[in-house]
């Protein structure tokens, strides 16, 4: 984990606990990473081999492209970015918190329902926004 | 050689001026993927590029350049290889005020090795007025020690004319390479013979 930007360790711990709860509630989630908009990991849980730091950086780029494309297309703010792959689904959701925006990335295993992942990510976002 | 489209890349460390260079040159409003910068320890800058910058420029003679800027930080290295696909040339912006600008340059030389191998690379050194060391001669020596003959220019990327010189320099390298390839094709056995 990069150590510079997210210095509020108590808040980080609370968000980490929320990620654990999310993964417990949705067994199809194989990885979840919470990161800053510029790609630093804040908290993560993982059941896959991908480095959370790498996921955080890729999430930053992917969400930035989604936001820019939404804006250029006149669609206003980008709410989430979804990647449906042959062996699973990735959902990226932007969370506007009191201090700074964060990005949540959820990686769902093959067969995971998109609706379930979206619902879980939005529930998480609503709770994390109050942290 | 006119009426073609070419993709070129601006790369370099965070704060070296990639977004500024593309904004200075582009004839369309540049596309930006800036996000808030939370790493103020690394660079005192409100935003940073997370995916790419994009702009367009038509050169005299009708050739069009698609200008892409990369994110600077190494954690975004995966974007460098994505953006490098199909690129005919790279401009590396080096910030001479950083602690070790030659080491910075080495990172981009290594990561854009495929383009470096074609010779279509130009290096622009910024903030030389306030940070004269290393000098351009030191850059040339550093490159020669690595068997690289690459143009190195001083540039203030806030000035459009400076950026245009960089692009012209790079484009002349690309042009020479394209012409050499066309001549090689024409000389190849079995090439069509004109009337």
C-alpha cells in the first residue's frame, strides 16, 4: 500500500472493516479495493492474486476515462464503470465523502449477478460516504 | 508525405508539463482525465492525469498529429504501454528541477524501448533557466554512453513555439524513417517498376 496520501488511519480501519463486511455478505466478491481518485490504495480485501495497489491505479485510469467520456458525451457525471469479462465482472463506483472522493472496485467471480454487485457497491458507498 | 495521421506521445514525470504542452498545441479543446492529486508530498499540484491527455494538430502540408499525454507516475505504467500502441514517436519531457533528472529520463527510455529502437524520440529539458545542471551536454554524454543519438532541446512547454519546435524535430525523424522504409520497399526484389 502506498503510504503518503491517506493519512487518517482510524478512518482507513473503519473502511477496511466495511470492506470485510461487504465480502462476507456477498460471497461472489473475490476482491474489493477502496482507493483515492488518483490511484492510491486505502483499504482492500482480496481472494485473488492481483495486487491491490495495481487495482487502485488501474481503477483510477479507468474511472477517469469513464468520467471524461461521460462528460464529453454530454451525459454529466459518471456514476459507475462496469467491465463484463468472460470469467467475471468488475464494478467501479465513485464515492463522494465529506473529505475527498474515493473509488470502490469490486471484482465478482464468474456467475456473479451484476445487480447484486451494484447493489452491494451502492450500499457500501452510502455507508462509506458518512465516514 | 502529406495527408497522413500520426500518433505521438508526450511522456515524463508528474509536473513536467505534458498536459500543458498538449494544451499549448492542440487545435481542439484538449481531452483531459485529470483527477485531484492526493500525493502533495510528491508534487504540489492540485490535479494529476490518471489516464491520458488528448489533442490534435494539423501541420503545414496537411499531416495531422494525434497528441497523447501519459500519466507521469510509475504506478500508471500500464497506461504507458497502452498509449504507446501505434505511436510513431515519443517526446520525453524532463524536469531539470527534480533531484535526479537523468534517472527520470532512464525510466522513460526503458519503458518506451520499442519507440527508442526506431530512433523516433525527442527529449525536452524544462526549467533549465532556474536549474542549469545537468546541462544539455551532460544529457548528450549520458545518451551517447548508451549508444543513443537522440535530439535534446531546452523547452518551456508553456510556450507554444517551444512545443512546436519539439514536434517539428520529432516529425522530421518520423518522416525520415517513413521515407527510408518506402525506399527500401521500392528497392526490394519484386517491387513494381514504374514506366
